[in-house]
C-alpha cells in the first residue's frame, strides 16, 4: 500500500483538473484503509472509472511507455478486513472488470496483484467468476542468479551510478548468494532486504560521497546476525543493553507482539493507540518505539500518520513464537489472564485468581499492555478473595492444631507448586529445544529431529511437535536420509573416509594433518597426527594394514591396524603423491606421483627403496593393479595409458586426445576403462581393440563399471552424471539417463549387489540412486533418488563391502555413516477410490476398502496379506474388537463378516445398499444400516434379532457404550434412539437428511449431524440441549475422548471445536469441504480431511502441526489406537500411513539414527 501511495502521488504531477481530484480521492481511500477507517465505496460503473483510465492512458501517452501498477499485499482484504465492507474483494474485482473488460479502452500496461499464495483460491475464484483476463505466476524463492543480478543492478545504469555513486566489491555478491541459499528454509528476499539496508547504512556512514559495499562490512553484519531468527535475537540483545528492564519485564516483546495479526502477518499500530495501551508506561513507551525503529524491529507504516509496523511479514512468526514461549513476567501474566478471562465473564464473582496467579499477574503488569475492564474486575475480585483468605488464615493461626494443619497444607501446596514449577520449566526447555531444532533444519536434519525428540520427551508442546514433524517430513519430501553415525573432526574438512574390508573399522583423513581410526559405533580409536597435510588413505585387502599419504611432504606411511600408533614403514617420493593402492594379495603397495614415477613397495621391506619403479616422461596421475595382481596400469600427463608387468616390463599403451582423468581394469582384468578431457570414455581390450566409445559434450572426470559389467557410470565437467547400458554390439552403448548435479561430480560407486549407485559432488549432498530395470527410464531415477545431506561439499562417498552401509566425507568437518536400506512410510494401492481405511486394535494391520468392491488386509509395513471381494462398491470396513474378524458393508445390499482364518463369510442381507455395519462392544452382535429404510440387529451367525424402521434411507446405526441401546440416523430428517429389542425411545428431529449420530463416551448424551448445517446435542430422553451451526452440511461430528467437547466437520470448509454449551473454541479451515474430523486417542490432537486433497493435523490449541497431501480428495483419516500412526484414504486410489509426532519419537528410539554424545546434549541444553 505504501508503494501504491507513492506512485499515485507521483501521478498527480501528470494530471490536470478533475483527474487530480480523482487521484487524490484514491489516495485518501488508501490512507483511510491503512488507518483502519472505512474507506468510501468503490466505483463500479464505467463512467466513474473514466477519469482514472484517462489519467492512466495520459501518463502512457506522455512517457511513450506502458504504465505498470503493482498492488501488493492484496490478501489484506482477508487478513485486515474492513467491518463495514464485507464484500470488499468482490467490489474491487468488479472495478477491475469494468476497467479491463473493454478492449477499446484498455491501458497499454498491466495491473499486478501481489498476494500470499494461500489466498490464491479465493482471489482466483473471484477473477474467474467475473471473467477477468489474467495470467497467474507463482513467485519462486530468489535463486543464485537472481541475487547476483540484484547486486549488479545497483550499479548497472549510468543514472544509478550518477545518483548513488555506489560500488560493490567483486567477491561480495557470490559470498552473499552462497550464504543466503545455504539455508533452504530461509526467507531469502526479506533477509536480503535487511542486509542491503545495513550495507547501505554502513557504507554511507563510512563515505557518504562514494559508498562501497565490502566483504569486511558483510562479515561484520553476519556476526551481528542477519537471518530472521538470529536477527531478532541479536536486536533484542541490543535492546536489553539499552534498557534491561523493558526486555526482562516482557514489555518490548508485548509491544512487538501487538504488531502481529492472527493470520501470522505483520500488522500496524498508531502511536496514539500504543500510548493508550501502555498509558501506565508513559515513561518509556515513546523511547521504546524509537529504539525499535533504530534496531530495524519496527518501521514507519505510513509517513505522516504516526503508524508503525514490523519491518517485514517474516518477522511476525518469529515474534509470535518468542511471545508464546516467553516466561518473562509480562507474558506469564498475559497467559494467565487469557486463560481465565472468558470463564470469569461467565462466572463473575464465582471465579478468581489464586494467590500465586494473582502475584504473577501483579508483578507482570509493567511488562504488558494495560488491563481491560473485565481484567481489572477479575483482579479486584481476586484481591478481595486474597484479603479474605488472609483474614481467615490470621484467625486460624491462633489455634495450635490449625497451625499444624496450615503447615501441612503449606507443605502440600509447596509440593504442588514445585511440581507446577517443574512442569513450567520443562515446557520452557521444550520450547527452547524446538527453536534450536528449527535452526538445525537447514543444516542437519538428523540433529534437528534428535533435538526436537528430546524436547518432545520432556514436554510435547505444539512448538516442539511442529518442528519434529516438520524435520521428519522434510526429509521424507526431499527423500533425504538420517545418518547412522557422525564422525566429527572439529573444524577440519575430511577428504577420505573408507571402510576396512571386514567393516569393523573406518579410516578418515582430514586436512588437520590427522588420520583417525573409528569403530562403527562412532568411537574414535586412534588419532594419528602427521607432519604435513594428508591427502590419501586406505586399508589392505585383509585389513591388517593401512596407509596414509602426505601432500607436500611426499611420503606414504604404513601402519598396522592392531598397533596404529607405530609407523611400520615410510615410502618416499620426491613429488606430490596422487594415488596409492594395495595389491590384491596385500603384499605390495603401488603409488603414482608427480615425480614422474609409479612405484611398487613391499609391505615387509625394512628400507625406503622401491621394489619396482616405472618411469614416465611426465607426472603420473594414477596407478592400479589388475585384479590378479600381475599387471600395473598407469596414467600419465602425456595423454597416454600404459600397462606393465609387475616385474617392470612394458606391455602396451593407449592414448587419448586430451588429459586422461581415470583408467581402471575391468573386474576380469581383460579390459581397460578410461576417461579423459577429450569427452570420451573408452572400453578397450588389452590388445587395443575398442569395445565401447561413449561420447560426452565435455571432458569426463571419471568412469566406473558395475560388478556385472552391464552398466557404466561417467561424470563429466558439464556437472552431469551419465548412466550407460553396455549390452549389445553397439560401439556407442546405450545412454539410459543424464543425471544433473549442481557441481562437478568426483565420487561414483556401484553397490556390491548392483541394486544402487552413488554420486557425490561439492553441492553438499551425495545421492543414492536405484538401479533396477524399471527405474532407469524417464524420470523414475530422479523420483527415487535418495539424498544424503551434509553441511559442506562432499569429498568422498562409497558403499561398505557388504553394501549395507554408505560412508560419506565432506568439508563440513565430518564423515557420516548411512544405512543403504530403511523402512519407508507405506502406501496401500487400490484400482479405484479408497473409501475408508482402519487400523487393527493392536495397530499391526491395516484394512482398506475401495469402490471396486475390494477390501484388502495389509501388514502395517505395506505388505498385502488377504483380499476380500463384494459384488459392488464397498462403503465401510472395520475390525472386530478382538481383531480376528472383519465386517464390511457394500452397495451390493449385503454386509459380510469375514474370518481371517479363511472360513466362509457370514452374510447380512438388505434390499438395498448397506451403508454402514458395526460390531457391538462385545463383538457378538452386528448392526447394519441400509438404504431400504431399515437398520437391523443381527447375531454374528446371521440370525436377525431386531429391525429399526425409518421413513427414509438409514445412513448410520451405532451401539451405545454398554451395547443395550441403538442410535440411528436417516434421510427422513431424524435420528432415533432405540432399545436393542426395537422399542423406540426418542426421536431427534432435524430440518434435512441426518448423516450420522453418536453416543457420548458415558452414554448419557447424543450427538446428531445433518445436511441442514447443524450438529445437535441431546439428552437421552430426547431433549435438545445445544445446536452447533455451520454454513453448509455437517459431514461428521463426534465427542472428544473425555466427552467434554465435540468436533464437527462441514462442507463449508471448516471443522469446528465446541464446548458442550455451544461456545466455539476453534475454527479449523480447509480450502474445500471437510469430509472428516477426529480426535487422537488421548484427545490432544485433531485430524481433519477434506476435498482439497489435504489432511491437517492440529494441536488441541489450534496450532496447525502438519499438512499431509494426497492427489485427490480425502475420504477418511484416523489415528491408530496407540496414537503413533495416522491413516488416510483418498480418491487418488491410495490409503497412506503417516507417523505422528509420538510415532516419530518412538521410531527414533528404535531406529539406528545417530544419537547425541553427552557433550552434544550439553551443547543443545538437553537435560
């Protein structure tokens, strides 16, 4: 809106007469909106718009260029609605329709509406209804090129250079881009905005005439913190240094929180409004506002109007999280008041604060806004009660026996106070761990889930659940693994990480000149310092020996794994050592060096002379033994590959037309594979015959063969990996896939079983790819690719000898151990829409039913166990209470009882669709509801016991908790309560079809829900107690597990949580009709499912914890009985199982995912 005002004010200078008045009217309208006043009505007729169009086209005519108007934050019609204009969006879109609906009067330019993507459906629907000509662009996060372009744009044109005289140090844009894009979850644009502002202020302060952005300035700003979370924390620290009391009391946070909206965005406040809200802090409020502006926490929202706002929308959630997690006096007082005030308004003098809460509120008043009238009344009542209790205690104090009772009561109170303080402390620690886990999500997902899990085990707050779910499903969405072990090297990049042949040890080589031996439990067994930086390392085939090679010292050190501290031998070169390798029998070591020699060394020799030496005209880049150990292959900088006998005789050579980067023997030793900067990969026989010639667009840095020789991987300088199939007689091979990477790939490896391969580059991620025939065509490889993330460029990656593990090394000072195979979240596939899915009572099996008449029984891991068939679509399916039988209901007019042991099913027949079928609590009886206008009670052997008749289709029938009564719901506009013998007890009327009815957990109340847009609460004698209203049909309604609240789901796009008296507690929004809503077994969570293909998991306080997505509308969503899993059924022909936060925490307890050391626990503050 500020930008719109600026451009309109500029347009005044091009307008004349009435046009100026028209634009001034629009300016006043925008100003009124920002001030929170009701603006004048929008014009909707073409004649009203004529002056504005004339102005627009006049500007275009004078400038000779199209005028583009950008109206940002259009979503404010939802986030900051005007009470007097409920149809503001519709009126605005009609205005646009009048402006852009006439081709002859169209301006040359465009109007660009900017808004947050979650409001796109509403705005798009309005545009579609009015047939507005438009196109939609979803803005992506700034990429590396965009950030560089922004910096170049600062000095691109002569006008900018003349106006600002700004220069930018060459290295700065690249450094900033790398840092900003390092955290995938960081809001790049707003952080860059803050950064550029700080750079400009610093540069102009140093030299106003010739400001310059420098790396030194940037490094200083980084220290101060530029990411939103870090920025906020740093600025609050500076605010505390200015006035500790305004931060410690909670006043500063309270005032900043007032600048947020309920939609999680930045709002505005006027200076007069803030002075009124903090009239008890007139001594500081103006200075505090000014200081927050100085620290970029607040900014002027509208010049000349005295309004302030948070500096950016992305700061709002940071402030909100800090406010909700704060234990400062002001926030503690606010929470107590907000929890009590609604009950006080209803109970008046009957409710008051206890002494502890009253003391907290009184001490917190300097740190919060002024009390409202009801809050003042609550404090007055509470003070009177406190004084009354004090008078009583003074009287009691005179009696000795009462004194003892008082002491006992005090002790009990102290104990409970201690326990409450402990709970509060745990809650605060949990929320703090949530923040720390959130900070780790962009760097280390494994650390993030472990920190969040620690907070969850302490106290499962919504904040820590959100982060735990977010980190786990971020890994799931990115197909990233959690590592099994992390081998830390302090602050030194790791260049080499290799397994011992028996996988009992790992050798790492780091740039701190130290080699280290580890076991697979992550324990460091030996640290072996060297005089110079290390480059290479490896084990002998039998694992008895290992070598390390220094870079500038040009030496190879040989050691025994049983005695690693002792150097067994030193093998010297006089130039850099590029490669070293043990012979297959482990008796020799082969090395290649820049001293133009390849050398063979005997392992048991006592001197430092080479056993064999192979001279070359230039540097030797690589050397390797043949599989039988009888030949040596060398690669020289003269573009020639040579192979020799181990005795030193030359056996032949091959050439490339450019530098050769790799050459190896095939597994059988009969072929040689080479790759070079000439863009060729050549597979040749020892006689020199070319078997395969694989062309690449750029130089090839490396190539390897699979164990069976059928596949070949090559990595090229174009940052791609090429997968080739070598079958057939074609010289060129068959290129199956080109796999793009962001940097040059330097690590390739096939798994020993040939089912996977690895690629790694400097892009901070190694990739694990499947290698199955069905997975290597089209986009399948990219779809199944698994990420193995680091926080620095990958230097090495390889499989363990048995293929069960993967080892990676990186510049983030760590090597990481990963499991090759892990369990994935199961998906249960059907050929048609899945109507329902349920867990067995022990949560170990899953039952799903589809419209193709098929009911499938699965293991919880996703293995199909049995299939049951109906003759038409299946409506419902459920397990018996003991989990040994299955009950299904179908459009074929039957319900069927199936034994999991294979016995013939028992049929329960109706004359029309059976819409539902349920077991009695003891599992001995069956209740069915049918479109034949009846519900029927049966023995489980098929004998009919009772019929319950309606005057319309019966949608549901359920048992009371004790099994002695039946509740039915019908299209005849009623629900009915019956004895199990068929006697009618009560009729519960609605104004339209009744979709369902349920008993409360204690069986004393009834709840029905209907097409008439209501759910209704009844006593068991048929008395209407409360009506709960939606704007469309209520598809589902149920009681909470404790029976104290109820939940309703409606086609109006909302689920609502209610108190039994009709008080609305929560309003949970979807983008389409809500089909399903349910509570978790403990009542702490809510699950909603809708036609928008989304399932939302909510905390009981209304916080959205996680969104689960299908590719079609979701028909049902349930929790497993143990609360660890969620199960969803969808129109996309699948049911899916998802882990809840409880399930993730339990999975982490059992799974081989890295566990923190005691030092790391102390670092993160984990108790």
